[in-house]
């Protein structure tokens, strides 16, 4: 059982490496769209194509990543024998670790 738990940690950390791309796309969309509209951020000056183009890019990328993430985590989660209320949120947080490492590393 511990082997599957270790597999779950490793799989989510590895999925977090390509997961940097959907997180960055979402942040780029939010900073140039809704957050800029309320005045919390400033728009990229060269971004003048509109937000619909970004939605056409972001939705398929997030859908593909979400399907792959779920297809990996569903069988591993069953074999790890953890409570789903613990497994799924921890899987999401572990997937975000590489993004967090890159963010922190960019400030050092």
C-alpha cells in the first residue's frame, strides 16, 4: 500500500511539470482580462487580439491536461487506499508544486 502512495506522490509531481503550462495560460488570461478590468493588474501593452482567442487556446489545453491528470490519478488513487477527501486535494497541491518552485525560483 505504501508503494502506491509513493507512486501517487511521484505521479502528481511529474504531472506538475507539464502542468506549468495550463497554470501559466490561466494566469496570463486572468491578468490581461478580468483582473485588469477591475484594476488589480495592468494589461500587456501588445495584447490587442482580444480574450476570445485566449479562451480558444486555454480551454483545450486545460481539458487535455485535466483528462490526462484524471486518467493517471483514478487508478492510482484506488490502489493507494486513501480517503478520497485526502487523496484528490493532495494530488492537486502536489501537481502545483513545480509551478510554485518556478515562481519562488524566479524571485531568488
